[in-house]
C-alpha cells in the first residue's frame, strides 16, 4: 500500500541522517587540521568518502525506484524541522 511504501522511504531517507557523521569527519579534518582528534578513523579519507558516496547512492536509488513515495517520505521528514525548532526553542 501507499502508506507502507512511504514508511519504507522514510526509513531509507534516514540514511541522509546517517551520512552526516561521515561528511563531518571529512569537512572538519580539512577545515580544522589542528583540532584534537578523540578517535582515529581507519583508512582516512577513503573510508569516510566511500561511506558518504554509498549513502548518497542509496538515496538517489530510492528516488529513482519510487519517486512519488520518496518525495512523500522526504516531505514527512522535512515536516519534522519546524517541530524540532519549536521544541528546541521551548526547552532552551
């Protein structure tokens, strides 16, 4: 059904969220080379780069396979931004 397909796409779009740490490692190591490194990244920069590319390919494939459901899932995910900002403002 459509609702099940949208739920699946939301889960797949969660990969976008998982992609951020890999991208952050690449960006921060380039923009702040002297910063303290609390952990080592094996095979840097190859491993984080491959991870970011794999995540991007996964999302692109999701949109290619089921564009309508993926857009609906993306819309639902994006609806969370104003909700987050609202609660973040009241808690802070």
